[in-house]
C-alpha cells in the first residue's frame, strides 16, 4: 500500500477502505509519513468530503490514537456538554449547579481560550483558591461529591487530533466540515458520557457563520454519534451577538451566578434552561422539552441550583460566600462608558468585535503565552432589538491599564444602529437528536 495512491484515490473522489484510512493515519501518528503528504490528503478531504463509513473509520482512528477514559466509580448519569465557542459563553458555570440539582454528573475536559472567545478553564481560574482535579481519582471524587468535575485536556487523549489540527491550521483546511466534526466527536467519544449535548454556535461571533453551514456540521456530528450508537443532541444557538451582557472572566462568573438566582439575562437563561431540559430528556426524567424547562425553572426558583454551585465551589477550594459577595472576586480599577452617537434601533452587534474589545484589555489571549487579567471585561447595556437614544450608554468597559482606546474603537464599530424597529434574536435556533427518546 502506497500513501500517494491513497491521496490520489481521495483526490479523484473515490471511497477509501478502512485499511487505507488506517494505513495513512497510523503512519502519520508514528511519524512514518511526512507532513506534506498528509497535507495533500487533508486538502483532498477538504474538496471531496467523506462518506459516513469513511468518517466513522476516520473518527475511530482519531479516538483510539490515545487513552480512552471511562470513569469507573462515578455513580451519576453523565452528560458531556460541548460548545463550539462563542463570546460571553459562561454556560458551564451555570450548568455546574443545575446539573447537580438533578443528580446529573459532568466529567468534563475543557480548554483555555485563544483569540476572541474565552475558555472555561480561564473563567474558573478567576475564582481565588479554585483548583481543578489533577488525577482521574480526584475527578471521580469531585463528580460523586458535587456532580461536576473539570480538568484540562491531556495530550494523551486523541493525540492524532492535535497533530492533524496543527497541519490544518497552516494548510487552509480548518473549515472542512468532516474534519471539524471528527475532531470534536473523537474527543467526545474518547471520554465516556451517557449523553452528549453539542451547542453549535451560529453567527458573526462563531466559527459557523451561517445556519446552513451549522446544520451541515450538526448533521455530520449526529451521523458520527449514531454510527457509534451514542445519544447525541445538537442545539444550534445564535451568536450574532454576545451571549448575555457580560464578556470577560469575573463578570461572566457573576452573570452565571445571577442566573441561578433568577436574575439572568433573557437569552442566557433561555439557553441554560434548554440545555438542562435536553439533558433531562436524555436521562429520561422529562418527556418533553417544556416539561424539562419547567423543572429547571423550579430549581432556580427554590434555590437548589445555587446551593449545589456553592458546594462545588467549596469542594474546589474556593470561598462559597463569593456567591453573595462579589468583592471576593478579582476587581477592575476603572470604568469607561461607551455612548451611542445616534438614536435608533440596534440591528446588529458584531460578537467577534466585542470579544476582541475584551481581549485587548487582557480578558483573553492573542498568543498562548499571554497572561489573563481576570478582572477586566465588557458589560453590554444594550442588545439587538433595543432602542437607544443619542448619548445613551451602549456598553461599559471594565479596565485596568491596558488598551482602553483600542477597546473603545472595537466596541463602537461592533454596533449597528438603524431607524427601523428590529426584532430581538431568538437564542435557540434548532434542536436535532439521534438515539434520544
């Protein structure tokens, strides 16, 4: 078997056998096949895609390239919720309390942020004293005790994905739907969960810019889940503007906590209620989405979700009193109000520009070596569909010393204001599922 013949076959849009896919991927993992040949192979996939059978084999080889983790000893129904990334996405913080309220466990491997989107690990690191489990045993204990265990990704899990992504990044093949889907699903399948919920962001602040593209990604991931006989739900959600009002680290933690107190923004509250309701459907505790959402509203109203979040924070080494005293979190020194230069209806907020406005203050990273300033961020005062008067505040910049002027320019450019009335965005666009109900 020759690598060049496999590349040519895929180039000519012929279907590869499992042996051919295995030969080229195994050879690359063992460093027996050079980057330039794999680059050509990835480009052939970019142009011609993969069949369901090819994708199953490709994903399986990725999944089995490193450790498979099944958390023996966890006595809870496990849900793995994954987001494709967005601005203001603090969902995992709120879900920590909500999932635990329904005896649902989360054993989650999360990453740090790079660019205009913030990482889950970065947000939790904003909490003084908070520490993550360092071993599998510690993670299992945390899940059994609090319902939530979060660790950083290990390079022993799906190492082939890391090698391939590095090549995709420099060969213009990142945006291939089959390659994106296999990358995400190989990691989800390598770490066992009873159900997988994929929050696929759609819009200007997301990787998937339009709904049709997002539908294709969702369908491809569902096909992979079905081929492995796993329960998978995709929830397509709006990212044509930031999620909620807070963009940063400390301010996103506060907004997530306020949501568990019943004071959350309408769009973020709708999202977390929907995601937990879907989890309850997968578990079998709710027959319909509306039944599940009613159950979620109740644990927010009676304070149960907040109690569980406090337990999680305490078990993680943090002071649970921060839930009621936000001065225990990192504090910014200065505020600047960005004012509207005209009256009208807000028709669009470029989420990516808002993310960059927070990043340049220090809330995110431009390079992997950058140090996060957890205290800074952006607090939006107006969202799409709101009316604003000239001179009224659009957003508040929470800053220390860095790049205020750059942040102001980015925020001013993010808002589009028109004379005609605009409808508010729906945060939940579509829900699709396989092997559920």
